C-alpha cells in the first residue's frame, strides 16, 4: 500500500524530472536528496513513490511538500534548465 495517490506520485515524478535537468543526472540528484544511487531514476521509471521522496524533494527545492504533491512545483511554465518563468505578454 502506498500513502500517495497516483496523481501525487506523477507530480513527484515531474518534480524529479525537473530537478534532474537542474542537477545534470539522476545519480547527482539522488545523492543531493540523500537517496540511493539509482533511486531517483527508478522512481521516474515507475517505481512506487512514497512520502519520504516527496519530503526530500520539497526540502531540496525549498518549497512546501504540498507544492510538490499538487504539481505547483515546478511551475509548468518554468524552463527545466534555469527555472526561469517567462511572464505572459500583456494584451
């Protein structure tokens, strides 16, 4: 049994993909999150995501765990490489 819904797990996977782009590799990201060497890549590949991963991602990204679980982090408009969110042009 997993404490996270399928939707929450997908949001965590999205955050992992974003952070991998920022860190350069899943191995580096796993190390930064204090996880096993291949854990981040295993989670993105479909392994069950638990609350511990969500909390570690939130702490590393300096956002609330709720932002990770609901998909507010990362902002869907954010560049995966630099994190810049382009402002919409005024109409």
